[in-house]
């Protein structure tokens, strides 16, 4: 029987002894071809004799991992962690998507071996590839619950929990969220606030925190973007103090630009994986208002759920017509207008292409921006800060109900 994992442990989960898994190089194309069609359906209903064996297959992104942990804790069932970490070239690079372990650094990842789980909760491209590989080893008997969007093969997932930035169709297996499930660890914030209170006490008020993410398709985040961001943030901070914090994805050229152009009434924290003095959680508790770059959905939603004033800096799109045409095509292939015969045909074609693995579902980060603007939880940077008010509704209980109903079948 698996042991219950305490809340908050995902960020520092201890490594298990590693069992080297055979090289799959010779089977790569064979697996990819087989994966185009997906496995046959299996009856994997939960046996009455006991709870299902649940694995959380998570990766190296704290924001993603935290959302899976939130669901697992709320389910109230025993679960086990399988933390899988990518090779260095795939930390930012995207591996070809198919059921595989080839993109993993096995020396740093948890062992994957039988008995295989009944249920897998996962999130993100790289962990999902591992979840699909596990499902294949289990002859299709492992149910996959995916938080995010299915890159390919909708039929392989028992349930997809889709935040609003993913352009997925209405489907019996898709549960659409109003906002991502990200929220702040209140106990950790309170502890960090107590530790940092005196260190930040002498800073001019209001204290504005600028949280910086990094480049992601189809957006551009370079030195010019960093200068524009810092100018707008300094203007928004006014006579108060601006605390700038980078993150794991912030490019070196952006950090260098921030260092060279930092205003006198500002301080810069450079994120490091080895830093024991990260002010992030303390800033969540002590800052008066926040600015977040538009790529970081998790940080935006986290702050909105705290009920603190939030401004969003939308990143510019990459140059050329490519990104625009890609968004336009994705919208028509996956949504379209049901009152137009041509659109209905395009939607049917798009879904057929997705079923065979040729295209995936599109992502639109600005969809979350629009929700936050419309509900009064955020404003675009340069248009002031919204007043504090009601926080977003918590949809976690609805997600839990849906998963429990699935497991009861």
C-alpha cells in the first residue's frame, strides 16, 4: 500500500534509487507509429477491495507540480510520486512527442517499474510522454488524468482538465476550468513574511513587485522587451519601491539588461536553483501590488487568488506573419462558427488531424489575461492597478467530484 505524501513535498521530493531502463532507440519510430492510433480501450475500473494505486508523474516545473499536488491532496486517497527530470537539452527544448523515456535524465529521475498504477495524474509535455509510456507498459490499463491539453491522441486520456488558455473542443472527457488551479501556500507565505518583514521594512511604499518569466511561443522576450518592461514598471511604481524578481526561464540577456537599467528605487533578485534566500513567498505576503509578465499564467493566477492588485505586461509577438497565421488556423480548425458550413468542415478536418496525431490543440495565453481583465482581477500594465476585491472562485471541489465519479465507474 502506498503512503500518503504530505502537502508541499513536491518541490523537494527525495530521489529514489534509480533502475536503469533499457534504451528505446531502436523502437522509437515503431512506438511513434503505434502511438498514432492509441491503445485499445480497457476496463480499468477501481476494484472494490481497496483504493486505486495513484501515481503523480511530475517534472521540473514547480508551478505545474503544485497544481497536480493540489488535486491529489483534495482527493484524499493514497498516492505516490514519480518525479521525472529531462536531459539538459530538453529543459527548454521540446522533445518529439510520443510515449517515451528517451528525453529523461534517468540518473536524476525516480524509478519506473511494476506494479504499474491504476491512475496517473500528470501535467506538461515531458511528464505526459512518460505517463503514456507507463500506460503502454501496463497494456493500456493505467488511466491517465491530464491537467492541461492533450498534445495528441485524445482517446488515450480518461480525463483532461483544461485551463482556459488551451483551445480544446467540447468533449465528454474534457473538463474546462475557468482559471488554472494554482494557489498560494498560505503557511509558507506566512513563515516567509515573518522572516523577511524586518528586511523589507525600510523600503519606500507602496512596494511593487515585478515578477519576470521568460520567452515562450509565440512571444518575444529579448533585451528590447526587457527595457520596455522595466520603463513601464518603474513608471507604475512611482515614488515607491520596485522589487524585481527573475525566474528559472528568464534569459541571461534579459537579466543583464535589467541589471544595467535598474532604477535607483529598485532591487533585483536573480533566480538561482541553489539560492536559499529567494524572496518570492515573502514578497507575496508583503508587497502592496504586483506586475507579472504575460507568459507566466501560474504567477498571475496565484496573485489574483491572493486578492492583491495585479498588472500584466503582455509580451510582444514574434515578428513575421507566421505566429498570426498559426493562431488564426488553430482557431478555425478547432473552433470555427457552427452556423457556417465551411467552418464546420474545417472543424471536422482539424479534429481528424488531431486524432491521427498530425496537429495538437492550440494555446492562447491571452485568454487568461482577458478573463482576469474582465473580472476586475487585473489590468494591463500602464492602466493603473485594480482595487482589491473578491477573489476568483475555487473550482477544485468540482474537479475532485469529476475524478471521483470517474474512479467509481
